[in-house]
C-alpha cells in the first residue's frame, strides 16, 4: 500500500537535496522544528496544508509542483497512466471562471 505521507516526504527531501540545502536550513526558513521536518521527510508525520505551503516556500518551489510530483509518483506506484496535459474542456471551464 502506498502512503501519501511517505510520497510527500520523499518529494520534499528530493527537492531539498536538489537545492543542496540542509534540514536545518529549510526548517528554519519554514519556521518548523528540525525534528518535525525530519519526521515529515521520513513519512512518519503528516504535514498540514499550511506546513506544506511553508515548506514549499522555504524550498522556493510552488506547492503545485510539489503536489504534481507526489501525484505522478502515486500514479506510477498504482500503475495509472495520467496524461501530461490538461484536457481542453477543463482549460476552457477554468478560463470562463477567471
């Protein structure tokens, strides 16, 4: 069984490592405890949407990019094929609402 919190933690860790940042640096910028961030990255704790937004900001990555990566990884684990583009009807509907 794939755990969403594990995938979120893995994605956050991957972004942090890609940027060459330490747990301490990201935790400080996100105003979260170092131990808590470590537990989130290890999939031991579930982060609230506010914490996720704060961590994404600290990593200078849009939260949508974090969630997209999580979604892509979950789809891979579930062997689900998700198209890389948004269907035209959703784009049109979104533009009409804006």
